[in-house]
C-alpha cells in the first residue's frame, strides 16, 4: 500500500465506504417489514457513499491544480514573478 498522503486519503475513503455497507447491512436485513425504515437506511447509506465520492473527486481536482502549479513553477524557476503575469 502506498503511503503518500493522497493514496492514504483514497484508501481512507474506500474503508469508509466498506464501513457504510457493514453498518447498513443489519438494519437493511431487519427492516424488510417496514418499508419506510428500509428506505431511510438505504437512502442514508447511498447518500453517505455519494458524499465520500464527491469529497474524493474534489480532493483529486484540487491536487491536480496544485501539481500543475508546482510543475509550472519548476519549469520556469529563473523567471521573475512579474514576468509570469505579463509585466
């Protein structure tokens, strides 16, 4: 398993998703007699997983921006800051 911060964050989201399934399974099994409870448990699990997916996607987009900015700075280390802005 990779140990850089971004890999750890991704593994953390996967573990959280697995935990949602494990925590939702017993209530789903016992809520078959009550459709409202069944719907609430299922919706709660789905929304929790969706929220984790959205946070992971946002983190990846933010990291790509950071990586691009770092790569641009590394390519032009001798250029003054004003030159980058067109001054």
